[in-house]
């Protein structure tokens, strides 16, 4: 088998929404994913209630309490499920909130959503990194086309130096775009409902294919 690019091996990502898995991830994972709590087994009102900004505060606190002296050696990750690159941020947020039966401020504040024009998305990503430490953000494969055009043109005047990346993979190719706006990894997981995630992009910028 091909040997891994990273030494001693690929970085381990563990994601969870409850105390048990998040504590385990904090102690053992290289990349810690913050998820909704899916005790109901489906994304419904119960799961949505665990995706608020306040709920994410509590989940991140669990990680911070368990990670110990590994704090500077792990990366925080989240999957943005609700994505809409649009000039009408208020309208998009309002419509989605109505469809989910929640208040618009819940959608506006949750890190599980990225909605608005490029300038707002950049500011949201920076604010979420400051609040929760998220430097690795995943969007769906269906969002690649809307994200790709604006990443190279994001404001370059911000005081950060590492690369943002968006990655897509299909049967034909894997492509990436980089921009020195901030210390972020943006990864797009593409594939059918029955396929596994297709890529992991850790903080060092190397690509590990699964």
C-alpha cells in the first residue's frame, strides 16, 4: 500500500456532538469536529437546538476542558451544512429560519451556517475562529461552485498569513484554490450519499485522500 505523506501517519479527525465523544476526541484526535447532537438519529428540532451558538460554546468548552496540554497541537473543525453565497443575506437567513421553525438570529449566529456575500462570509469565518477556534471548515460538494470564485478574491489586507483552501474531488479531478486571507482550511467533501468522505486537508496543507 502507498505510504502516508504525513509522518507517522495521516492526522486523525474525530467529530462528535456529545460529551463522551468530544472528550475522547480532545484526548486523542489531531482534528476535533464539533457536530450537532444526533441522539434522535435524524436532523430534526432536537438536533437543530444543539446547533445554536450557545450550544457550540458548551461543546467547545468540553473540548477545552479535556484537551489539556495538547491545546496548541489540535485543530478545531466544523461542517457548515447551511450554505448560501448571496447578496441577500437577510432574506436567505429569514427564509431558512422560517423553513426550520427557528428565529433568524439562530441561523445568523450558528457556525453551522455560512450565508451572505463574500465579504460577510470572510468576516464570519474570522469571528468564528476567534470565538471557537475553528480553522478547518467543511462545506458540501454542492457548494464548491459557489465558493470557488470568491476565495482567490477575498480581501488580502487582513493581518493573517496562511492559506485558505477549498478542495473538491470528483471522478475526474481534484483542484484547490488558495488565498492568504487567514489561517483556514476550507474543504468540500464530494460524493454520493453512499460514498465516504473523499479528502482530508490538515493544517499543514497536505492532502490525504481516503
